[in-house]
């Protein structure tokens, strides 16, 4: 017989059983795993699972929301059931052999009626009542990218400004001094209305009602190779209307370079409003960051070669592409392979595993991963325009190039003709290119031209320039 209970005081899940003591126990979710502590022996045993964990050397935080499988070899788990409990930072329930973890929002607000009530309060709020900034990065799934870099510079320059961060749950760590607000909660709706400035890197979700005196800075999240918004293949009236409606919400758009300025203005019909071409704040770390500290947090030795595989997402699939066997690649190259799935695959996919493989899809800051990587392997991701700040080698693994370019999305320029590194179709070709000592010299001219066009403003001070403009224009008061 096996039973389960929630120890609210200790913030743990306890599974108890009879019979032989199990050798191990774990909770396995999409982006997190927790090992249980097994005690007892003889006729009874217990497996105790903490519901908070430290990830990447950070503070202990509630487990990410999702469905976790209870794995205890030899134990009968089919009949386990625990009604919902609310603990600091999360809600938890047990159904059969699964643990269901959710954000700590009162269930009454998760109903259609509850959300409608909160939306009504939001619309009625007078708005822009606080000298505050509401930050959101990748729909609250992470706290990184350009908004995070701007947050750091703003905190240093104007510490009196309140900084709210939109997060999907409290497993997402926010910067020191910032306030986490869980998406869809009453606090989230209130902070969104009260803040004088919203800084986001993607579309504004849910209902948005601009308040008098409120401004929106859209930092976006990459210089585009693939066609965006109004430039995507095929005529779609609903998409065109959605793009026009969304871009009208933005007061200022941030671009990494003049090429991106031209593309983004047309792709989003962003006419008559300013685009700040200041480089990307998220790339400041590539100029001044500490690679040694990040390697230590990831458990990577100082002398180990690090390859970062970071493909973009595909419109026709929910999970990360599997064009690389990361464990085999690590063996073939005698390297540590970091696997970075796109933000859109965080909730729909599972971490890759293997010897000398570290799945860093859930790592909070991509720029730090670029800093520690000795080489980048990507495809059509805008990360190519960031990594070139480092001057380190790029490799393009594109087995589906013809399909992606011709049918799925399309490009703004010919990648094969201009790529600052080898463009390959198979993992074997990739391994050959990675082992070629002449690659860097062969692509030196292309690389120099690439950096001149795309990285001329990525000098380590982009965040300071953006914050200076925010304060000069009175979006918030220092």
C-alpha cells in the first residue's frame, strides 16, 4: 500500500509505502527534476520530495508549474490522491502517479468570470499612478533578454523607480529589488495598469488598455533573418489586422542595427513613431561579462571546450528540432554540449540528457550562455547576430533549409551567401567543420563584414544609452 500527503510546514511531498525500501525516488517534470530522500526500512519506507529547488546555483524557489511524474521503482502509485494545497509560491495536488504544480493564483480568478472581473478592474483603473516599470520577457517564461539588461541599468541609475516583473510562476527568479507579479493574478493586472512604463520583448498578451501617461517600449528579441509579421508568406487578413493592432500599442521600438530598423518598421507597419537604434542591451554582457563564474555555475571545467546548440523554433512543430544528437556530438568533438531550446518550446518539450550534455533551455539568460560557448551551432535563429559580438566561430546546421526558406517562413537575405561560418546539412558535416582549423581564416572576411553591418552599436553600453533616453524623455522619474 502506498499513500501520499503534503507537509505544508516543511513544504514537501511525502510518499509512504510498505514492503522493500526503494533504491531511489524522483519527481520528473518537463523542465525540472527533484530527487526524493528515502528513509525507513523493513516493513515501511518514506520518500520525501522538496517542493522548492535551487536551479543554476540560484536561490531556492518553488518548482516550475507543470505535471510531474512520480517515479519510485517497485511502488504501486496508481491510487495516490491528494486534494489541492496552497503553499508559499505554488499550488499542488496529486492525482494517481502525477503531481500537479501550478502558480499560486486563487482558483476563483482562473475562471472565465474571475478573469473578466480582473479585466474590468484593469480597464477602470486610472492608470500610470506609480513611478514604476512593468517588465516582461518572453511572456513571463524567463527574466532575461533586453528587458533584463535594461532593468539592471535602470536600477543603478534610478533606484527609486519600482520595478515589476511579469512571470508565469514563482520559479522564475526576478532581479534583486524587483517585485514578481504572477501573470493573471490581481497583482499582475494592477501593476500593469499602475506602471508608467511597460518594457516588453514580444507581443502584449491578454487585454491591453493604454492608460493616460503610460508608455510602451518594445525592445523586440532579435535582428531578423526569417520573415516576420506582415512579411510572412501567404495572405492572412486576420494576421495583418492583429499585427497592425499590436504595433499601435508601442510608443518606441528598439533595434539592434539600422538593418533591423528598416525591417521591423515595415514588418510591423511602425510608421510615424521612433525606433531607437542603440545596439542590444542584452549583448552588453558579451563585452564585459564574467565567463568563469558562469562556467562554474554550470559545472564546466575551465579548460573544457563548450559547444552551444541553439536552434530556433518551427511554425509547424511544438517541440525543439532534433537535428543534433547532443551526446554523440559531445563524444565526436570531445566537448561539453549545451542545448538551448527556443523560449516557445519551454513548456512543450523536455530537457535533453546524456554524457557531457547540459540542457540549458531553462537557463534565465541566453547572453551568459553565449559568453561561455567556444562555438555556436544554430540555424535561422537571431542568436547569430548576437554571438558575432564575441568574434568566436559560428556554424549553421540547416537540414531543412529548402523547406524553411521556400515554404515555412522565408528569409530577408541569402544565408548561404553571407553566413560568417560553415553552412552544413548533417551532423557528420558539422563535426568535420568543427574540427577544421582553417574555418576561422576562411570566413574572416565574411565575419568582418557581418559585424560591421549588424554589431556596430554592440559596444557594451547599449543598456545605459536606452536608460538615458527613457529618463530624458520622462517615461519615469529618477
